[in-house]
C-alpha cells in the first residue's frame, strides 16, 4: 500500500516493536517511529509493515494494565481516548486484531503467490538439509570433501575448549582441518577473536586460503599495518581490539614482545599456530623466543590449534612441550614423558595424525634418477681439489671450507656463486664448469618439451644465488618465462609469483629455495626437480610434500641427479635406501638428524665417500627408529585414528543434491527480488553472474551492499578447479544475505495449496514451525486431527500444488473453517507460515 505520514502500522515480523507511526516517506523507504522501543527505523521493504486500524470501536489491549477495551476516539498529544475514559499513548496499546496475524491474513484470504510459498518451502528444506547431520559448518568451503579431514574436524571441535594438535603427514590437509574447526567455532559463537600465527612465508597464503576457500575475512598484522594502527589511534592502542580476526607472522610476534601482552589483554578466543614445531623449550630453559611469544596467549585457556607435520622433529620431549601448551594441567613440569609413553597409558584426547597408509588410494611417488656423466663429474672433482685450500691459515678454516665446497659439489649447488672474491683465480674455471653443468643442459632440453605438454614443473635449489644463476642461464637457453620463490621477495611478491605460475597460461616452471618447502601447495605441478640434493632427508621430504598432497590424481614424479661416485652418490643412495622417493618419512625425523652430521664429518675429513657398511648402519638406524616411534608416541597420535572403511558413511551424510538445492533457492530468490541473474549457457557449467543492481526491489541485503556483483558456481568441483569463481554455498555473503532477508520477510508466509490425497475431500490447515536448522510441518484435517500422512506428502520436494480457485478463498465458510482449525494450534508456538490446504482433485 502507499503509506502516508501519520499512518499507524506494526512490523509483521517484529511485532514486539509495538504500534508505529509513519514519520517520513522516501522514494524507496518509509521512516517509522515505534514509541514502545523508542526506535526510529528506516524500512526499505514496506511489505513487512501491516496497517493498524485504531478507529472508534476497535478493541485494544492496554499493556500496562492488562485490560482489553475499545477505542473511543483521538485524545490529546497523540494519545487515544478509550471507552473506559482513560487516554493512553500508542506505546501502551496493542491492537487485538493483530493477535495471530498470519491466521487473520489467511482467514481473510490475503494470500501470497504460490511461487513465494514454494520458495519458502525450498528454503526451509535447504536450511535443514545443509546441516548434514552435524557436518553443516564444514561444507561451505571451496574444498574437496575428504572424510579423514571431516573426521578430525569433528573430533577436535567436539571438545570444549578445543585444544588440539593437528599432526597429519605433509600434504594431507592440516590447514583445511584448522579452517573447518575455525568455521564451526565461529559459526556457533564460540570464537569471535581469532589470531593465526604462522611463519612469515605463509601469512599471505593463510589470508588467501581463508578468503578464497572459506569466505573468512582476516587482516594481516604486518609492520606496516601495526604502524598504521599506532599512527591513527596512538602507540598504546591494542591492535587486536581493532582487528579481531588477524594473521600475524611468528617473526613479528617475536620481534615485538608487547604484541603478546596485547593479545593476552584482548582475550583471544582461538589461537592457531602453524608449523608449531618451531616452538621449542629445551629442558631447564624458559623457552626460545618463539615459545615465549606464543605460550602466554595459549595460556589464556581458550581454544588452541597447533599444526605440525613433524611434532617429533626435535624428539619426544619436543612433542611433550607441544602437549604442555595444550594441556598444562595434564603434563606437569616434573613428568617423565618418555616413561609415560613407554607405559602405554593413554594421553588426553588432544592429538590426531592421519597418514597416507590410513587413507589409501593416493598416487605413488616415482623417483626419476638422472646420472651425471663421469667426465662432467671429474671436472667438478678437480675443482673441488683446487678449492680445498690446503694453504688456509689453520686446520679449522680448512675443515670449514672443505665442508662448504663439498656441500656445493655433491649436493649440486652452482660453483661460481659459492666462491668468495678472494678465490678470483678459480672463478673463470668455476664459471666454465657451471656453463657445462650437465644438469643445466638436461633441463634446457626437457623444459620446452614439458611446456609443450602443458605441464608445470617445480625446481628446488638450496641457495638463492644458485636460483638466480639457474633461472638466468635457462632463460637464455630456452627463452621460457619462469617464476621464482625465495627469501629475497616480499610475502606479497611471492604470492604473485605463485599465482602467475598457477595460471594455465603462466610460466611453466618455478624455481624455489627452501622457503617454498614449508606449507605451500603445488599439487597442480606435474613434477618436482631436485636440482641439488640436500643431505637431510627431512628437507627432501618437505620439498616432496609440496606436490605429494591429498587430492592429487597423478603420480608424484621426483627428478634428482646422481653423481657416478663420491659423497654425492652416497647422499642419493641414502635417500633411495630410506625410501624417501617412494613414501613419506612418517615421523623418523629425529633419527634422520644423525645423517647430516655424519656426512659433514666425512666432508671435513676429505674422505668424500661413504662405505657400504656406513650406509647400512645409517639406514638400519633409521628403519629401527621408524618402528620404535610407531610403537610409542605414534600410538598416541593415532588413537581413534581415521578408519578408511568409515569414510563412505561419513560422506553419505552430505545430501547429494545440496548444490542443486542451493542453486534453486538462490536463483529463485534473486529473480523474485529483481536481482540480475545470468545463467550458464551450457549444461557443463553451473556458473552464474548475479548483480544487485538498480532494478532490484531491495536496496541491499544483509551483508551485501547495493551494486554488489558476483560470478560464481554452485558446483563444488568447478569452484575448486577455478579459484577465480565464487562458491555459492553455506557462508557465502550472497547466499546468507538472501536467506536472512527471507527470514525477515513476509514473503510466502500465508498461502493456499491444492493437493490430491486419495479419495479425501475437504479444507485443512498447515502450520510450519522452525526451531534451529530443522523445520516441522503440522497438517490438520477438517476435523482438527493431525495428519502425519499429509505432512509427509507435503514435505516431499518439489512442492506439487495446483492453483486454488480464487472463488473459494475468503468466503464466510473459508473464514469460519480456518479460524476453527487455527484455534487448535498450540498458542505457545509461533508458526513461520500458515497455509490452507484444499484436499481434492
């Protein structure tokens, strides 16, 4: 209706506001004053307003006195004069005609279009079904659904508070599991202030993961942002009060100790620490700087998630320290942790580790050894002898230089960048040897072929000097565009390089130093090239883990170069014997720490070889360690571990048609509200372009401003494959904004359905109730009896109703029958919709 200044009304969906009076009429909104709540509201959707007739003879309830009386006429100062002689303000009156407003509308025949009723039915189904038997808060992310991740997220988030160590093997999705838990805690109101602490190389990646995959907006608290806070609000302002959901580098937290105090003062609800093995506190020590920066925040006693693929990297005691952060009351300082492990006594349920063997079906690793020709190897060995610097001033310098040179030679670093200026006489020889490096020549032949096949290649090197040399040399030889990832780039620049590399039309090869070996996901790469072979098996495992990740569908090709003899050949032999190129190390990192020092001692001694006996000893030690660890600490990490046999049942909780139901409800609501919707051209895609433009019937939606536009899909796999698309699912601003608008709207709340129910005839009443995510449907027949069979029929999708003859709507018989049935409803419950049901052909 057209509202006029002075009209009396009430809010259909928020009747507690009382009776309001129109104070202004704007082009697309009405300004209403509600005296009872002392509120003045600008209402953009006037359809939520219902006119109130308080003319003479209309009965009202006087709220303060609890009496019912008729209106006699206008009083003074905007009051109404009542039949008992009193005068009352609008704020103290409630029209009795508004009692059971939905029933009043239905009895009078004021019906909403059948299309609106169908939309509300479908929205109720969607809200109920997307809960997916407890998995609902996990389903909104742009991720493939893997049952082991859902299993871990369910276990961790069931605790109160959540204090958990996520220790899955590299590449199995610890970050995703943490985000799933975060989504649940945030969605249930258990975590408003969230702080994510990660190595500086991973902070921007965390921001991107949270936004692109989980619709979560976080702020990066880097030095620039912290300085801005201080400049705008003063040096003493707490940045965690301003930015309640933040990502911060562990290095920043260490460099600015005051930040730890401020985080504690702000009261962080959820602390997430990535690469938590960096938090070290040796026995009898107050803890290294990283530990001291994080421990007070964890000590708040609220939710904490620690992520580490190598919780036993330092030893069992390092594992114990991480558990102390989570459960200090369970692990006192004087506890003999190794004895506790040996006893077999169960640890508190606060850890989980999924291994590839638990999941099964993952693509294998495939090592591709490339032999270095003997002649090329001999030239490098000759240079090595020249660089041993026998004329160095003392034995210590000679040993150190010998080790440095041996590392450069047998691990494969370029020679020239590793020489000091004082070794100028050898620089020309080194440059020539680098130019003839057989690995360079081999890559120059292979890279164009791989690019022509549309394959991406990740090349790891140990040193940034080698990276620049290799990138430049291959660029000159092949003319290929390349990308780089190293410590000298800013976090933002690193992310740009990775984004370029990820694009189908982007560079086909990316060169990375070790800073790309932690936390990064290069699953899309076809192969990994180890240009140099680190002495540490753990470093090799980190490199391989960038490609060997859950969701990968082709084998992991690992190219490495093997010298014909010497220590370099021994290093390759160790890795091959340990099976690093066949399977993950699976927790033997502490014992692998002995490998690198043993090789260093050989290099210092100038004995650049490893006997068969020495090799066998190292390998046997590692294999023995693997068995010992699996029997001790791993039995705790794997308690209640994921069972692959339960995976199908877990995934079966997710309705198969959830994506299509989202699509039906969202597109129907968009079209109903006048949003511009461009649907996909073909059946292969679920892409939709949606805009809240000037033609829309609403200025905005909750969380969605006017003018907003989206290009997205309702198909999970398409969203995973094309990260440039929005994923229209639980948690997406448009999806939630539309559903919130519908919940507050009168749309589809009163209607009439016509269905055949066998041979039965008559007029019934349907009430829809919603409590939490589920909805209840109550169907009454003409005698007021609850009909479960009718209710079951009405709950089936799609709603199959024929249109009702308008001649039967609003008649005296219609009104009398529906009022009689309405009196049978529970007055303590408020239906979200009331529908007349005409049963018959």
